[in-house]
């Protein structure tokens, strides 16, 4: 049985945990599709209702990691949703999409508890021993 637990995975050694921390840091820095899906909203259509008009949209294809990281401030609107939280935002400006992606990253990092790991080698009935991650600064993510 593996002794250490980090981000819902088990590891044999602290060195293995440290490698997992480095990998998680890379994911958090470079792979936003891990925690969110971003699609451009295209082909707006006016839909008349008895209470007034609403705008309906089609969704474009999901953006890849590189495209999400390149977002800044254009007139494009997006649908942004979280993989783990269930939050779904529609008709979001590009600059607000960047903010939502960052917020979702922080939520994902907290969910995965990326700044801590646990030693499960304890007496029966005792809580696991909590350790702070020391090989990378993960505090900025949580």
C-alpha cells in the first residue's frame, strides 16, 4: 500500500510526491482544459418571446490550452464552465473569461488540495499526518 497521498493520488515516497507536485504546477500553469471548458458563442439569433426578445447562440468548438491561455480582450463572447464545480457562465466577455478561468483554476487547486500532502502511515484510528508541500510554492494557486 502506498504511504503518501497528494491531490487524490497515492505515492510510495516523498520524492514521488515532489515529482507529482512539479507535474501539478505545470498543469496549473499550462493546462486550463484540466479544470474548465471554454467555447466561443457564435451565430447569435434573436428569439421573440411574449415577454420580449432574447438572444440565442450556438457554441463553437472547445478552445485548447494554448487558445485559452492567449485570451485577452476582444469582442468575442464565450461560454465558460467548470469541470469540477458545475459553474456555467454564458455570454461572457473575453476579459471576463480570463477572470473566470483563473477563478476556476483556484477552485480546482483548492479541491485537489495542492499545497499539502498526507502521510497515511499512522496508528489505526488516527488521522493522517498533514505536511505542507515544500519543493514548489503552491500557495498562489489556493
